[in-house]
C-alpha cells in the first residue's frame, strides 16, 4: 500500500481537477477528481483539464497551435443548430437593443469555417488550436461575438461544438479513456476509486501525440484501461488526497497511515 500525501493539496476541492495517465498499451486516460479524488504525485494535473496540455503546444508563424483530432469524432460532435439558436437569442437580446455583447459570450468554442478566408475574419483574444489538417476547424478561446454573428449571417460558419472545454467531451473526441472519481462526494468517508465513464472505439496512443505533449503523459499505470472499470491509483503509487484512508478497487477500506 502507499501513504497518502496530504500536503500541497487543496482542502475539499473548490472545483474539479484533472490528471492524465497512460496504461500498458499506451492508451491515454483523463481522470476527473470530482470533490476529493486522489491525484498521483507524478501525474500532470490541472483545473483546466485538457486545455492545460494544449497550451503547451508550440505556435506556428501565424500564432496557431495544431492538435489534429480524429475526423470521425469531430464530425460526430460538429453541428450548427445550437449555435444558430444561441446567436438568435444574442441578436434579439443585445443587437436589437443596441447593447454591447459581452466579450466572453462565445468563449471556448470550436467552429468549422467554410474556408480559410472566413476564419481570418475572426478576432480571437484567446489562444487558437487548429483541430484538423484539411478542414478549417478551430478551437477559439475568446473570439469576438460580433465577428461570429457576421459570419453566421453569410453562412460562413458551417459547424460548431459548444462547451468544448468539458473534459469528458474532449476525451470522447480525442479517443481517450475518461474516468470520474466514483462517489464524487466522499468527505469523511475516505477516498474512493475512479470509475470508467467512457471508452473509445479506436483509442488514441501516446505515440500519436506531438512530442511536446508526450512528457505530459509520462505517468504510467501498470494496468489496462480496457480491463479496469474501477481504478484506485493509490494502490500503485503515492498521491495527494483529502482523507487518511481510501477504498480500493475491491471495495475494501485501506488505512494509509502505515503504508509501505
């Protein structure tokens, strides 16, 4: 067993954190800590989820980062109707009444543009990631709302993914395994294990990642995600948590005060 390191860990998470690992087959796992899930000491973690990693990518001469996601997965999530509905509400709530549209209105959105010229018409104050090597599909951190409305008006935006920073959505699109802390509310009852929420049909391998991201997934678990619906990382390594004991993958209580 392994001792739980209680220092350097935020008491009772004020928000979810995420950490990233790789299994024996090189498959990628994204773990959502919920309220009190443990975080292995050697794993990369962040409250920003997957975007914490993408910010590490180098920019090209135009200031764009590149991270190509599986085309089938992108196409499954790309749609235009929800964006059109939101934009119509924005138009009636702000434009007609001559009120300024909040700059953050379309934060963290993925847009598919009709062509490169349409993409170049958007002023984006956040960081930009191109998600496909052929189609004009981009993640935009903080685009100007009026630019989006103008392009929608001429049908220059043909697809979108809203709430793209949701780590479960990203895990599905990137073909990663996604786990959540099982109970999500464990204060006073120990730290439970993680439960697999989604499994990709064709998992992305760590070897497919850009070189600057591979080191972020350097934490390896001695198991296979395909064979483990439940994972308690403290069974394999030391980690940070808010409780002095954990519940292992067999449902057993393990006292961590006298770990080896």
